[in-house]
């Protein structure tokens, strides 16, 4: 599924990475614990779903090589996090759905979803 389609499904605002919305996404990793994100294997075409909004989220996403970050619960990431994501050419989206709702919606359209607290 293309990131553009995920954004539409989640009624998400694209905060950065507009030129990379045609990325193919096959998996989503949802967690508010960065240690869980670091210890969870994810495929080549994964997105990170989180309610955390700090700079460490972007650094973690870079380390595990996800293709985009989707911030949930309407929690807008801090400006330095958006700035770093832009430098890394990492798309950033914002949805008002909760982490659980986001995971359920993505699972419902066939994406492989790993969810953890």
C-alpha cells in the first residue's frame, strides 16, 4: 500500500516528505516505547506509529530504517523532530486516531501490524 493511501485512510496531515508519498509500505510498527521499537524486527517497507513527539523518535526511526513516521492521537511532533525528519528525507504524518485505532485500520486493509505499548 502506498504511503499516500495510508495518509488518506488515516485522514492524516502530511507534515513533511510530500515527495515520498508514493513509497510502498507493507508493515507498521506501533509503539510508545522506543526500546520496543529498537527490539522489534521490521521489514524494509515499514512505518512507525507513535504518540511520542520528541527528537529521539526520529533518531530511533532512522536506526531501524523505517520509511515514515505517523504520529497518532493528534500529537504534533516538536519542531526539532520535524526538522530532523526533513533532513533525513523521512516523511512525517499526523493523524487524530489513537494508536490502537490506527493499527486496526491498517491491519484491516492488509498491512502487517505489530503493536506494543
